[in-house]
């Protein structure tokens, strides 16, 4: 039998370890990672290997040759293009005429491959995917099987709300050669995204074999260090080079000509592997360490949980813990390197330097003596582990998000767009947003992308323009509503919708690889303006409203404009529609420092008092970006977001009498009751911006809303718009003849409870699996989290996408039952956490 070893990846996520070598060649205990995979395959009788190469193929070929030195026969296949995981295997089809195994060359595992082969044979499978359970399934493909082990569902790199199991695809497959006939020649195809889903749809013999044992995807530097620590801890046994010293309770392995000055080895603790011709001098202390060939450790050095590749020199008195030092690194005297640091090839660190926790230093750098390195050193710039949080990039202004960073991000974004295309760029009123936007625009222009600079603008206006024509996307810079010291950069596609996660990852890949498109000096993009952008918005705004009804009602409203760009537009629009408008905080401020929750609460209370004092019909608080809207009725009652969404749903149902509402999964059941009574339908979806906007594109939708005070009226445009929400609310009140307080009171609400429970990311996958199993005997939905129907009541468990928190939400006829439900599931969650921690 043959095995195909996937060894062509770029290893971008594990930079800087892979700057000068392909990922399968990263040394793991002084042997290439892929060699451990070959050892595993040989243990199970597989001696013929087909290696699929792409990135730096000569490094692998020069090391392994024909395989005879390692007791295997190797055939190399190097596709001319990146054909994807399945398309690459298709390139090797002529060598695969019988059943074969596929395995990644950058894994560390001790799985029983023979058991997977036996499983495949017994099930008469066409394809078998080896599965296992992990703590954090977000980075992998989740696989669901039935009782007969037949695969029923795939979730490729899901969000926490979609994780109904912690059983994931390990990237190890047993296949019949007929599977390759499903893959077109010379076309890009992926096993998880293309081939296996197609087999599932055709009801082919596709099975999942769950195996227990050790499995680690060595995808980043943290995983690399964790894999080494796991070997230290004895969680997996691998072949180790060198001769083991005859010392009880310690595992010391000495390579050829290795020298330790302390002959009794008493200063070596735990597991220490010392490579050929390496030296440990004087009173140097090592605990759980790996030294490659030709390393020198001087007197007084302390190393713990540290990996040194070859030709590393550490001078006396240095202390290093939990770090990786790559080939030919030179460390001066008295250097301190903290946990998680990675120092790449041929870097020199001067005496008394301090490398802080998790700092990554790219190859061939010079760290001067006495320097304190607090940020990553990559060609003079800061390296970020992960750029995107959904569709936005967030960071501390001028600390994490600097002009240099912004320019580089603009170059990465522009490199993913067609040359000569057009992008809308806007910002809020804050000066720091303008600073970062200007740097970003420079990066875009360098890639040959044209910029339409709409300057300071409310976000709904920018998104509305994107729904028309001409631009391939947009970017908006704003002060973070959660942290005045931070800036957020939000990316939109050609329809004004937040970019997809795949698009964000594409930008991120270009950013990390620095694979920027640099156009000829005569071809940079141009900058233009769009003076009539407000005219487009005004025209659509007025056209989408019943202007006669508004003029006849002539409502008096108080609007807090929050010193935002909405102050330049909304009051005049409302005046044109016949409203009497009292403006608060309408002056646009470039020095806005952001509002704390307490300040915002005081602003809403002040607005409430003014509404009552002036006898206004309603009050509205507009968020700084123009998307969020808070409602206040004529009696001064400040609506919660749930009160507001129910009230607007009630008004729409009464005024329209047909169509559809789009509601997130956690929204109250009152929405269905209102819709059913008025002849409307309700579509439930995930509570994130992109999912809600996508659902609102249906031509029958009258209203969509989030749980955070964002509303969509697709009759105008299918994006969140707080400014339009003001006028539409007044129009609905005029058409129905109701007051805002009466509309609120007309909604029959149940008791609604929402609690947040601490839950580490490591436990979320297991928690969702437990919740899914617990709900087997109940009616349940899995759109976003797990929502269980309990008679007329319901309870939802939803892992937070970005915080170490799980949400438990319940609704029932009475407060006591709602409280009982959240407490019941709080208790279950805490018990599940204990069970998972004890495993």
C-alpha cells in the first residue's frame, strides 16, 4: 500500500519558522517533522510514499533522496500550480492504482493507521476520513456522523454558534483510487470544500473513523511549542536521536561527540536532547530542552522548555524560557528571553537585551545590546498574529494601528482587487481615523487601485452608495465604540455588505506573505471625490418613505446626533419631510474622545427629559457611525434594544400586512406572534451583520434587525441605517395612528433572561457537543448555537465568537420559569466544564 504525504504548503501561519524551509522540514526533536510521519506509516506496513511538493521542493528532495536511507521508497510529484489539496493528489493519479492513505507532512500523531484501514475495509467505504475530538474545533473542519459512522454533515472552520460537535477532520484519509475520477484534471479542488461534500450529496460510501490518541496540527508557533512540550510530558512517544544516558527519572539523550562539562549530568532536568557536536559548559542548567547540532551553551546559562535548532550559540548568564531559536542564532551575555518568543535564522541578539513574551523576530536581524524588544521585528514593522475580527481590523490607535501598519494593510487589500478598480473610503469625524485612512489610501494606490475619497461620512451613506454601481468595495475608519483609544477599520464588498471571512483571510494571507502587487511607476491608482454622494442618499431616502403621511402628521422629534457626521444630513432630511426637529449635539467634533457607558446613559436620560419637556412625539439617539438607533417614547421611556425591535416589528406588521421579517435566533418569540397575527412570516438567522443583511436581501422582507439596536428597511436599502430608522419609525406611527408608547404596550412580551458565563475557548467545542447531545429528546434548532424548545418556552446556548464567554438565553410565560431555565442550563454548563476539564 502507498501513502500520499501532503508536503507542499507555504507554512504562512507558522512564520518565521518557515521563512527558509518548507513546513514539513521543521525540526522536531532534531528530525524533520515529516520523518516522524514516515516512521508512523512504516510501523503500519506502509513503505511506499508519494510526496506532493510545491513550496521549496528542493529542500525536501535533497534531504530524503529516494528514501532508501530511511527504509522507504519515495516518488516525488511537484504540480506546476497550486491545485488545492485534492487537485494536487490528482496530479499523482498515475502512481495510485490501488487503495491509498493521505496524510499531512506537518502533523504529529500516533494514530493507529491499521485500525483506520480495517475500518475502511469493513465498511466497504469509498472514502474514510479519520476523525478525532479536540478542545477548539474552530480552526478545523467539524464532521458529523450517524450511528453507522456514515458522514452526514460537514462544517468547514465554523464559528462557535455553528459548532455542534468537537469531532474534527484530521486530514488523514483512506481512499479508493476511484475517488480520483471525481477530480477534473488541472483544476483546483479541495477535499473538504469540494470532493467530500459532493460525495455526501451523492450519498457515496463516505465514512468517518474516530480514533483516540495523540494528534497535533503543527500550524503555528504556539502549536509547535505545545507539540514539543507534549513529548517532554510523555503524551506521545517518538523516535529520538542519540544515546540515552543511564540515569533514573530523567531522559537525557546525547548525540555523537556531544559534551557536557558537568559529567554527572546533575544540572540537566526532565528531558534533554543534545545534538551531535554540541557543548554545554560550566554550570549551565537545562530543563526540558532540545539542542540541535553544533550548539554551544556557555557557563551560567539557564534554559527551560526551550528549542534550539543547529549552530546556536548562547553566551554566559543568559536566561531563556519557552522560546524557539532557529538556525545560526547568536545570543549575547545576560540576555533574557521570555516564553513564546521565536528568533529566526541568523539573528544576533546583543548583550543584556530583553526579548518580551511572544515576540517574533524575523531572519537576519540585529538586536542591539541593552534593547528591550516589546513588539515583533519583521522588516522593521510590527507583526500581528491575527488581523481580522470578523470583517474589521481593530487595534490601539498609533500603537497597534500605526500609519505604517495601515499602509501595509491597504497594499494587502488592494492586491486582492482587480487593477484599475474603484474603492470607496470614508471615516468618522475623529482625527486619528483621518490619519490612518490617509496612510491606507497610499497603500491602495500603490497596487493600481483607484480611491473615491468620501472623507467624513456616516456609514449608512457609504454603504448605500455601494449598493448602486461602480465600486468593488469600501472601507470605513472609525473610533471603536467600545474603546475610545482604539480604531476600527471595517471592510465592505461591492454590495455594501461586510466582507466574508474567506475574503478577510485572503487579505490576511497577502499581508503576512507580503505578496503585494506593486504597479509600474506610471500606473498607481488615482484619488477622486464624489461631491453628490449625499444627493444619491437623499433621493433614495425620500423615495422610500410615505412623505404625505409624514407631512400630514408633522411630528415633533428630538434627535441626539452624538457629534457625528449624521448632524450634517439627518436634521435637514427630517425638516424636508415636514418634521419639527430639535437637534442635540449636532456639532461635528474632530476631537471626540468617545463616550463611556455611564456617559451614554446620562445622554439618553437627558434626551428623555427634553422629549417630555418639549412635548415631542419621540426621541432618538444616533450612534457615532449612524447605524445604531435608540428609541424614546413621548412619555420619556427609554426603550431597551429588545423593546425597540418588538415595537418596530409591531408597527411594520400593522402598517404593511404582508411580507417577511428577518430576526436573529435570540430574538423574542413575540416577533412570530406579531407576524402570524398580521399575515407575515419570520426568517431566523445568525446574529451577525453579514448573515442578517444577506437574509434581508429577499424582496419580500419588510424589516430586519440585530439584537444591538441596528435595523434594516430593505425598501430603502438592505444595510443597517439608524438615520433611516428615525424617519421610518415616524412614518409608521403616522400611518397607524399610534403613539410610540401605545405601540410598545401592544406587544405581548414574555419574560426574557440573558446571562453570560465564563467559558474558555478550549472548552467551547466540548460544551456545544454536550448541549447537542443533551437536546436529543427535545425539539432543537442549530442555526446559531443550540436552541431548545421546552413547551412554550425556549432556551439558547450560544458561545461568544470573540470572548471567553458562553451566553445562556431563555424566554418563558413568566419570570419564574425563565429564571428556572437559565439556572438549569447554567448548572449544566458548569457541570460540563468540570467533566471536560477532568478528561
